[in-house]
């Protein structure tokens, strides 16, 4: 069996995660037990964050969910019906949101995180969910280890599993051999081959561009794009054989793709071609964000924070002194960011991100 999935800080702190050392049966118990309100939850291992309206939310180990309504100045923990490690969170607005994690748990809140309901749990699968994304209040998907891909069309009340069927090569619409090759479904979407992609790969993080394109960053150099809200997926040419942990859409069809060993790539044609960006680090890169002033950030382990002041073309290192691993970056309205990770959650002022003379 392959090692467990490595998203964000999971590689660095696997020994801290309950699922890594729990005895048989403990995972299922964690999935149904409620989280414990912990005084130091804001300083615990946190793995993802999201913002919607005035609400900011972070999630992490032991079912920890914390919310802030004052731009990260203060955080309050909220009780949830699981103690499983939570790895991904998505906010539709300031009220409606979902969180996913180990034991394939899927949670939903309708009141800004005040209360939560357990929508789905499958500890027997032994495949954690790693991220969640919603097109609107009803349609969404959750992704995870070993190609785990769940969809919902009713806001999460029911979920069904599917496999990414990736289309791997565009064709001309007038290709006379398209139907003869037996790819009628692929032809409908403009591609000449389709196959089950991601069936055994860890699907790590989903993102969406302003133009509506969806991307999934996965292990083993895999990256996928959907131009139809996830109905079909295209396996993109990969610039690297190692795992990717996320992508950051920029303006137009530009995006960044980041992963192991400090690898950072840029595409200006929606992932058809890539160029490598020198990062000056070998740390795993885990998340990215764009600030209101145009600054582009990419965060990683060992306190690595990369900042770009030219639209994501080049980056400089803003090394965090504590060298604690970072899992997520959330922009603040007045400048600066919330940093989420091994240290818990704290803010970094805009002045710390300013371009160096």
C-alpha cells in the first residue's frame, strides 16, 4: 500500500494526526464524536481556510473549526459533530459553507459556522477527503485520496461517487475520424480520447478562475481542467512528475501551479504550456493568494512565503522567522494576510509584504 496522502502539512506532521496512529475502530468513533472546545485551538495544527462576506473560517486537526468576524483579529472555536481532522473548507457566502476531512466526513453550516451538521462519513473507505468546492448553493464536489471524487446536486444532502474521466487531446471539430475511433462522447466536447484519470491519484486541491475554468492539482504531476463546472475534465500537459498541492488562477487564462521541492510553474494559456519560476527554496509549496493591491503570494513549509509584485512573474522570499509550516493564506480587506498552518492562525501586516527597495 502506498503511503497516506500528503496535502499541505500532512507530510510534516503525520505523527500528530489521530488517523495516523489510532487503533482499529478509532477512526469511525472520531467521525461521529463531537469536537472538544479547546482553549488553544487557535494555536493548533490548522490545514485550510476560507472567507465569505465578513466571515473568515479555518479548520484543522481534531475537528477544530474557528471563525472570525473581525478580519482575523480574534477567533472563536465552534463545535462540530466530528473529531476527525478537517482538511478543506469552502464558504459560499457569510452563512453557507462546507468542510471535509479524514474519515471522508463532509460537514455543512447554514449560519456562518455557529452550528454544523454531518452530511457524509465513510471511515471504512480509509480515503480522506482533502478539498471541497461548490458552484452555487446546490452543486458541488469533494475530492481526496486515491481518486476519491464525490458530487452533490442538492447542497450536500446526498452524494454520489464518480471517477474523473479525463479527455487528453483536443481535436478539430471537422475531424472525420473522430466517430470512427469510437469516442463519440469525447468528440462532443472536442477531444479525441478519454480515459479514467485520477482513479488512484490523490486529488489535492481545486480552484476556479474568474473565467469559470476549474482546476484540480493532484499527485504524480497530474493536473486537470474543466471548462463546464466539472462535467468533464481535461488532463493537462504536466511540467513536473512530482505532486502538486494547489493552483492559483490569475488574470485571464494565467495561473500558477505549485507543489513539492519548491516547484512553481506559470501558464498563460489555461494550462496548455508551462514555464518554471525560480523560487530559491526546496520547501513544499501549499497555497497561494492574490491581494487587493495586486501582490501574489505562495506559501509553503518551513515558514516559506513567496511574494510577487509583478503579477506572478517573479517572486522574492519573505521568510517567516518561526519557520513553522504554512498551509493556507487568506487576504485581509485592509492589506496583509491571515496565515494558517502548523502554528495555528495569525495575521501578517501589509508592511511585511511590501516590495523591497
